[in-house]
C-alpha cells in the first residue's frame, strides 16, 4: 500500500445488467477493463455476505459465506446447469433468484454426483468440490445448517427456533440433518458455485493489475450463523437475546447516536484461544481480496456498549477492547496485514496509536473537511501518505448532492478552498469535479472515487443514509451510465497526479 494508486468505489450489486442486481459476470469484467485502461488500480466494494431482507451488506447471515445473489446465472446456462427458459424468467421478473438457484443446484448436483463416482463424469469437478469442502470446514457445515433450519422455520431468527435447535444441540442437529439433506446441499453447493465465480473474478483482476479492496464489518449480525454457532463469544444470553449491543454515540451521521443492534464480543473469551475465530474470519476474506477495510476500526481500541433493552444510541458507555492483542494474533497467524482502518467518527489518540503501531492506513473523507478552520484533518493539506483519501464513502451523499445540501457558510468555504465560482449555475458539478481532483492530488498513497461522483450524479443516486432503513442499498448503474464512464478523463487525472 506504499505505492501511489487510485481506485473506484462501487458495490457489486450496483453493477448494471439484466439480472435483478449486479453480479460476478461480464459487467464486472467490463468495469475492470475500463479501470485498467485508465490506470485505475483499486476496486473497492462493500461486504459480500448473504444479506437479510433489507439488503444491507453490513448485516449478513454469515461473515464467512458469499452472497449467492451475486452468482451470475448466465454462465451456468453455458455449463448446462440452468435452462435458457429459467434465465429468461428471472430477467422478466417471473422467477426469483432463489427458485432459479434451486433449479441450477439440482442440475449441478446431478453432475457432481456423477463426478464423485469413480471413473465417471468430470473428475476435475469432484476434486474442486472436495477441496472446497475441506478448505471451508471451519464454517460451511454450520452455515448450511443455519440456512436449512431458517428455511424450514419461515425465515424466523434463530432465537425463535425450538429450544434444541436454537441451542445448537448436537443430537437435534443430527436428526435435522438426516431429514433435510437436500437443503443442506443447496446451501453448500451455492457457496461452491459462488466460490468458483469469485475465483474467476480474482484471476481477471490479477491479470489486469487490479487490486480488490474488500470490506469487513467489525461486528456480525445477531441473526447469523456466526452468533448461533459460537454463542459463548457474543453478548447473548441463554434465550439468545442480546444483553448488550453495538452502536455509536452522537456523531457526524446522527445527532442521537446509532443503535446498531449487533451483539458485542466477549473479548476475554476470544483471547483464551488466541482469537481463533477472528483469525479464521480474516483468513477467509483475505483468500478473496487483496486488501481488506476494517469497518469501525475504532471499536478495536474501545467500543460503545448499549444495554440490550434500550433503543437510544445515546445511552451507553465506552469500554476498552484488546485491539493490539487481536492484531498481533492476526499478524502471527496470517503474516502481513494488508488492512485499511476505517478511523472515522470520534477518534482518540489511542486509536491513532493503534493504527500506526500496525502500520495500517487510515481514511480521509473530503466531504468532512469544510465548515471549520485550516486545522481540519480532512482538508487535503493535512493528509499524510499512510491514508486512503475519498470524496465520500457509501454512507455519504454523492458529492453533487452534498454540495446542494450545504449551508451558505460551508459552501463559501468549499468555493474558496477549491477555487470555484459560488454563483455559477454549474457550481454543483464544478464542486464535485474539483473535489475529485483534490482527492487525487492528495499526498495519500491511495485515492478512491465513488462511481456516482465520477459520473457527477446527484443525491438520487445515494446508496445509503445511515440511521435509516428504507430506500437504501438498491441503487444501480444504468447501462447508459456505464457506457458513459469517463475513462479518458480519469486516465488524464491519474497521469497528472502520478497515480498511473
């Protein structure tokens, strides 16, 4: 991360295409082709785990599993595991992704069964499958059980299952497995097919010189295979409910704080086995991506604990976390830590010290830079090389939308700093363009632009508004917008600011 590079921020679901959401297919390859041609070397996206109904990638059913909605069904038509008719129905909206995957997995299961019989079928497929099952043993069986039990319980969270299944009782799980083998295989095969496509994406990125920058939420969802299977590691009680939950006190994003609702960690118990769960978690993600952003890095130094029965993010207390011990364990078990620390919000000197102790780059958001004085750490003249600079992140408005929502004094500060005309009718696009150029001009080694900013899109293209539930995570690039990506302009900027 000590090289000067630029990157784009675009979640995979936001890619264009005929399927209900962006997938690991030709559009992803086309994006990387454009990046490579423009000298843009980092593709950053959000967490890729299977999501709940609201679609937030930061609330996953598993921190280890991949989201099967990201599978490109089109490629499995060519493999003979899905019919053109089913694919057409998915594109037309008359068949769900879930139903299509069930059809695909059934055909794949037949092919795999033949491959596993000695001397028959595709021997390479059998070898791939057996290696996958062995490599994912730490989490795959629990995830498959969680998936299957949830399916048979109408999607109810695990703490509402009958007691023996809720409590991960071995005998009860064995009985369930004997009766629901097809559902267990559905979950495992979806993960295998996801892993195959992900490996193809990673190889394509490597061939183009593209670094994949993933994202790891610091906490996991209460309703997840992780908490269900490893309950002693989390602040949940005998009934499965949270005694304490995660969140943050009031900050830039919310005047009343945020109650995220994730269970917290029993850090002392995790330390007893040298943080093995965390080691496996990071090992799994690093097998998929080159670099990994740790969301809410602040929580590794100290965390905001909210009583489980309170709904107000303002009610809580800071407690110390063993971040140094955890990062040391990760380093000892996994080697070099190509991690990015999301160090936004209420950051103390202790958090800065922890980041620097392990030589992790932090983040600087230029939308946070204005409205104060010249000492604001987000202003470009205060950046340092060990940083990743952004115009904004997935939690910010687009820069055009941000400008349009500024008060007069802050807008004046932006205009003075960036050298744009206040009264110009194109001031919003001028401000966005100037802010992108300032981001790329920063001394920060890595500079990342959200695709919405590169296309000068307004707030209607915002991906997420923190503290809200409705209307998030659904924005996608249109085909026309994708074709209009200003690759030549980005290439010139990368050359001009030494990021090519």
